[in-house]
C-alpha cells in the first residue's frame, strides 16, 4: 500500500469518526429532550465545526418556510424565502442554471428532506467544487440522514406540543361546559299557571349563554336571559359570577334601576372592560298583574298578549360591562296583564348562516312565532330548531343557541 493510499485511508477513517461523533451528539441531544432552538444550534455546530462544512442553509416548514440554520454565506438567508427551484428539487441535486443575482447561486447542492412522502425541510450546501462531492470529500447521504433525524425530531416535538395543547384545550372546554351547565336552572315550573321551557344547542366552543328563573316571593318571579362576549373558561367564569351577583341583588331589591346598575358595576370590575354581557330581565307580579322589564343590549324577546299583540321588548339600556355609568336606563312596564306569552333567545340563533352566507335573522323568528305561538312550548322549540337546522344546510352553527320561553295564565 502506497503512502498516498495510506493517507487517503486515514483521511477516510477520520471522516467516518467525525460523522459518527456528529450522529452521537445529535442523538444524545434528541434523547435529552432539548428544545427545538437548541437542536438547531447543535446541528449548526456539528456541521460547521465537526464536519467543517463551508456554506449551509437549512429551511424547515412550520406553517410557512423559514431558514433555521445559516452559516458561511454572503447573503443572510434568515431573511430570504426559498424559491420553487429549491423546493421542487427531486432528490439530492445540483443547483445549476441560476442567475448570478439569485442569492441561491452561491450554493452547489440542494438536499430535500422528506418524511413519509412529505417535504419537511431543504438543506443547501456551497463553497465546494463538484469534484469535492464526487470524490467523497462531502458525504451528501450522511448530511441528508443527519438533517432528516433533526427535522423529524423537531416535527415530532411540534406534533407532541399540538397534542398537549389540544388536550389542554379539551380540558378547558370540559371545565367551561361544567360551569355553564351548573348555571342553568335544574327544573322549570310547568303547571296550569306558569309554563317555562328551555332549549340549549352548544357550539363546539363553549360560549357564555345563560338563562334563569328566580322566584322572588309568593307573588313575584324573575325570568332572564344573557350572553357574554367571548368563549371558553373566561366567558363561563364571568357568567358564573354574573349569575351569583344577580341572585344576590334580587334577594335585596326588585328595583330594576338598582339591579342593572349594580350588575354593570360588577361586570366592569370583574372583566376590566374586556368583556361585556347582553342581558334581558323581566319581573312579573301575579297579584298586581304587572310585567316590567329591562333590555340591556340583548336581542329583543318576543311578547304576545291580548293587550299588546305580538311585539318585541326593546326598552332598557346598553350592554353591561363597558361603561362606568350607563348613559340611559328605561324600564318597560305592561300593566293589568294576567295572560301572556314570552319567547327569548341568544344571538346564535339569528346569526346562523346558510350556504350563501345569508343570516337566519329576526324576521324568520317572528314569522315562526306568529304561526305557532299558541303551540305547546316544547313543540314550538322543536320547530324553531328544525327550521334553523334546515336553513344552515351543511354549515356549522357559529355560536351557542339558547331558547327560553314562558306562558303565563292567571286569568
């Protein structure tokens, strides 16, 4: 064996030793569960210091293409997006025919990194003559394998993070649903004098719908419906606090001016003005036969009686939780009434869209109620739900939908 052959053999073994050390270092880093940024730094150091590569850029796809490792180049590839000539390379390829003004012209090789047929990354190498690649000076297959190990490890971390986030999100939804479930009254009166019925269609994201029936004393009861802005646990907790505040205040007073202003203050304090609540509340006195109400920015409920005809209850004030002082507050009153029908709902109903982006709207609700207001409340709700379900077609509901109706007969 000649001296030259011995030298080449020694050089070959030294290169293999460097490659094995690089592989060991990368593997240990992955096993130590280091963050993605640390893995990229180790990849950078391994190829630059251990394997002594001259120019490299590593692009990785994570919602969009971004350069994660770059050294030895004239251009700053952290600020340059890869072109189709880079991303469409079929296997380890030469970068040929690029214009001199093309920043990628300073590379000679492109190495696509795929996993299960999906392109996850691209490695660009430069600073060598083609002979260096031909004579094995640069082991492209090893660089491909090493890059694959790093990028797949990063991809697995990303998938694990998403899975953890999804589990956390599902747990939050479960908590929010439980909180919301406890807000709803467990039993509503259903007798010859007072009939109440509710329906709730939860959206995949938990909202802040709320309705309630609160007996005040033997002569009076309060019915209400509300909807908080936002979703998830914050909305459910704010509405839970709202319910507790409402029930506490109603035990102290039935004066709507005080109830509404105190609720507005409580919401503002608890949400710091970042959320608001639309709210409708009505108090009925069966002895004095009056119905009074306040609508705080909620979709007007539908009311029907011989005295009023079919109408909507609009008097009140603005939404709660935005302003320190409510700019106006009007209490609606209907006197000498012993028989009526009431139907309330949240905005998820009228803001359901069909496949042509047309909203269900309030007019459709009015028409349904006009035609079926004397029907049993449970069947009426079923008709409304069937109508809106058919209307939306293949589209999903945008929000929770709550229906709350009441029929009173003390005549």
